[in-house]
């Protein structure tokens, strides 16, 4: 059974204080690992897809990396507008449709 | 602009009533999905549809029903058989395949259902 565990559950940062969110996964052959951002009361917004170990992707202050067991979402010099819940999900090989297994999310709060 | 719309944004239901949540997409995606989100839990798949007139149960389909008569639309009915329907409901869509293999799902804004 595919499993995704995100840590920490909640993270409070001061503006400008860089940190990382972790996503550990167990999957029978990884097709892709996805990061989403979700603001309160809204739907998840797609950020990145990572396909294989060693891959990195960047968008503004966010950088996602992938190993064979986990992914990190690095946030450099965060701003209050980066406050949101960050969701990680995996897609396994062998699924005939885009089945995703989600983690519980990390709630990030950035204080000015 | 291409995207996914869900309506209504908020929905209140009395116990014993069926309610239908709307989901429309103009992304020309073949596949559509319904998820339920509860506090402290990951998104859980209710139903999915890969093509028109075909749909499959997800992990928590009991008490829900769907239809897929048009490519653009995938409504979800929450029936009175669903014992704990209060939750945030999310609709998503995706292309059938992608060049790199992984299929990205894109989400709508969600509908918050509250049972009174």
C-alpha cells in the first residue's frame, strides 16, 4: 500500500527564516511526486512534479528535491504570503489513471 | 480562461436530504475526480471517471453517487446514506496521459458542505 507522511504537521517561521518541509513516501514504483499549496478554504494549487531521484525544481522562493525515499520543499527567505498548507502526493507506476496518495499536509505560518 | 469551477461554494443540508455538488471544467481533460477533505486527514478519493459515461469507485464511495454524461461535467450527489457528510469537497481533472508518465491533477475551489 502506498503511503505518504509529511513532517512537521505545523511550522512557524519568522519572515526571512529559511526552512524545509519533509515528505516521506513508500510506493511500489514511483511515477511522480507532486507538491501542492492550499490556502484556507480553497482548492490545492499545483506547484511541482518530480519524476526521479536527484531531480530538483524551483519556483520563486520554493525549491523541491527528490530522493528514493523522501522529498523536501525548501523555502528560502519566506514571506507572510507563503503561509499556507503544503500537500505532498505520490503516483505509483501501474495505475491506469492518475491515482494520487496524499499526505496530511504541513501548515506553514510565516510571521512578519 | 481555462479552469475548474465548483458550485455552490457553501452548502447546507438537513439530515435525510440528498444534495448535488456541481463540477465543470473547460480544460478539455478526459479524467475527473472527487475528493473529500477533513481536518487533519489527507484528501480521500470518492469517485473518478476516465471517460464519458464511465466512472469508478474510489476509497470512500459509500453514500455518494456520480454521473458523467458530458466530458466537461462530473456532478457528485451526497445521499442520505452518507453518515458523516460534513466536509470540504474537491473536484479535480487531469489529462489522460502525459509525455513524462506522471499525470497531474488540477483542482477546483471546493464546496464546503455542512449538515444541520
